[in-house]
């Protein structure tokens, strides 16, 4: 089969050479404009085709086109030698009787060339490039099944010739059901050694040593009753334990993988590992891997089975099966080594550091989002409150702006009344008092608060002005327990109530009227009382007069954004007069 393949490759190479000649001839016959391009294109195509032909070759090595090459003489010399691995000094050749199909397959195993031979019973080996003249520089060694020595380390002793080419004949060996290993060294050039492995369906059972359960230590919670995370000795199971019966262990999220360990072999990767699973009434078999590893601590190869293959409670069985390449597959279940084990549900929940960090991350992310939402909501509320406060402040300013004209209209009406009575001197005095009050009112529009002293001074001016129109007596008493000079109250807070006492309480009496105003301290509060002995009104009804209505609205607006220092207003009225009580809470 390999010879047929080599013949097909030779024909393919001949066709590529013809194609190259044709392309070169075509390139020189093209127009002069394309002459620089076509030689390069032809050379590129020819190179790619020859590289592909080389990749199709059975054995890796440089391709020689001359009939004087040792490859040509060995393969075409009538003895049906087949080329094998090659280095800079020699090339291995083999010869065997081929079965009907799938005679062999060549691959690489580490630094060795691996030949799978499908049922071949006998092979002959040769090394072209080693002759009687240089034989003292080479030694070779042949073993069977990596245990029996067929040829001890020795120099080539037998030489043959084909078409004038002398080569070293290394011997004839029975290979059926065996694994033959050939090693050739050149003295002083260990790196230039040649290792060839010939496997004619040698598929021995694996010599398993142990199963180790590996887990990580990144876990936060370890109750002392946590029986499925014991010491490392309890994670190690040697072959005597599974030969006596099924292995058992409790499942834990801390388990990272199972490691299956076996004795070293000459060809580890032919041992494929499968896992048979019976979980929740369902049975299946999955392929795991044949990627055996080696560590610095032990020469024995091991293979990892990730915990994702057995992360549910159930019955499991590790199957280690030696297998030939796909086209050489044969029933090798007799060589299968099973390792049964059972995974038991854990009684204690474990949380890995990764899981805890993930949960904490989710919680922190959720908390951050909630905090951001709350912060945004709080800012919106503050913005809304500020807007409402600004609206209330504007409304308060508007109410104060309405109070000032109301006072001025009443004052102008008083001046008109005096002029109509032809009381010119009283009208002039009234007008001067009015001018001073108007100046104070205009000045107070620039500020929200004035001292008690300034407020009392304005009340004196107003009451003295009104005494020119009406006959009444008044008294203003500021208690000594209040620092009138440094204590401030809302500007023009008292004037509308005093004006109402004059207009609606004292004016209808003609004579005998009295108004009393007192300011005192009551705990942390300022208490203001305004009395008159007028006719009174029904205080259960809505306030009469525009000034009282505006004053009440002003106090309500003031309280809406001064919640810590509100102003309380109480009005009681009867036949003996009216009492207005104003309490400024927490003002001192």
C-alpha cells in the first residue's frame, strides 16, 4: 500500500515538473509587458505544488529528484524498500509484506517517528548512508514492547548493496502484535539521533496506579463537620481500593478534577479515557481525552478529568482503553481497565471564593444601582423642594409687595381726610410721618428680616400718624428678657395687625380707644400680643379686610420653607375688643 502511494506521488511529481516547464515556456512567449510577472507566478505555483507533494509523502524528509539519490536507489532498486525517518547522516528504510488494505500510517510521537502497521507480521530494517567506512561512528538498539531487548547496543555489522548503493542492514524482526523500537545514534551527536517506533496493533492494557481527587483551597466556609474536604491522604485512591470495590466520595464544589495515573509506556497517547455515567436514571458514555501529562515530581503520566464531567450525584466508571488509529480500529474492549466510583450528594453546602465574589459583585452592583437610583431620586426631590421653596419665596415677596401698597393707600386716604377737614397743619405733620414710614418700607423691601427695635420704631411712627386722625391711646412694651437690637423678625410682620386694630377696632369708637402691643420671651419662643378695646368681629368667620388675609397667607408661605422656626397666628375677638397672638417658635 505504501509502495502504491509512493508510485502515485512519483507520478504526481512528474506531472508537476511538466507543469513547471509549460509555465516557464508560456511566460517567455508572452508579451514583453507581462514577462517580469509570469516567471515569478510560475515559480510560485511550482513551489506550492512541490511543497504539497512533499506533505503527501509518507515519511518526512527532503525530496530528491535525481536518480543518484539514495532514496531513489532504495525504492526503485527492486527490493521494495520504503523510506522512513531521515536525518543529516542517514535515512531509515523498512520492508514488509503488505496486507490487503490499510498497510500503514505514519505519524510522530515526541521526537520519534511512529509507524502503525495493520497486522504486519514481519519487517526488515535498513539504514542508507551508513557504510563500512563510517559504521564505527554509529550504534543502534532494537527493543520489543519496551521491555525485551532484540538487539543490544552495537555497531552495524551487515551491509548490502542495491544499484551500487551500499547500506547497513539492521535485521529482520517479528512485529505481529508487538511494538518494535529502533534507535540509532551517531557518536558525538546525540541530538542527531533517530528513533522509530513500529506498532503492529500492540495494544496492551494500561497499568493504572491511582486516582487522585484534586480540589482547590479558595473556599470561605469550612464547618468542622465538612467530611468531604478531608486531608490529602483521603483524596488518594490506589488500585487496591477500586479492585476491592467501588470508590465513593461526597461531592463538593471545591473538587477541581480527578487525576488518573498509570505506569509509563512507550506510547501514552494510544490510551483513550472515557467516562460512563449513570445519573438520575440516564446512562451515557463520553470521551474525555488521551492527553496524558507528566510532572516534575513523577515519571508516571497522568490524565485530568474535569469535575464538570461528574458534578452530579450518581454512578460513574472511568474506562481506560488502548486504541489504534481510526482506520485500524479493532475490538479492544478486553483490554479495557474500568474504575468504578460513586459521587454522593453533599450534606453541607460549600461556597467557593469565586462564587462568593460573584455574589458579592452582584450585590455590590445591585446596591450601587439602587444607591444611584436613590441618589438621583433624592436629588430630584431636593430640586423639586428647592423649586417649591423658590416659588413660595416669590409668592411671599408678592404678598409683601401687595401689603405695602395696601398700607400706602390707607395712609393716603387719611391725608385726604385731613385735607378735606381743612386741618392743614395736621395734614402736613401726617404727610411727614408718612414719608418717613414710606422710606422705611422701601428700605425693608431689600431684606426679609429686621430687628425688633426697627419694627417697634416703625409702629411708633405709624400709630403717631394715625393718632392725628383718630382719638386713641397706644402702648408698646418690649420686655427686658429679649435682646431687641440683635433679635430679628420678619419685616412688617406686626404692622398689618396694628393697622387692622386702628381701622376696624378704634376708628368706629370716636374716643376712648386703646391699643396695647407687648413683645416677650416664652421659653425659646417670642410671643407678640396686640390688643384693642374696639367693637370686635366674629373671628370664626374668614378674616375681614385685605391686610389680614394677606398677612395670614404670608405666614403660611413663610412656614412652608422655615419648618424649624414656624410662626403661629391666633385671633380672638369679642364685644370687648380683639386679641391677636403671634408666636415665633424656636426663634431664640
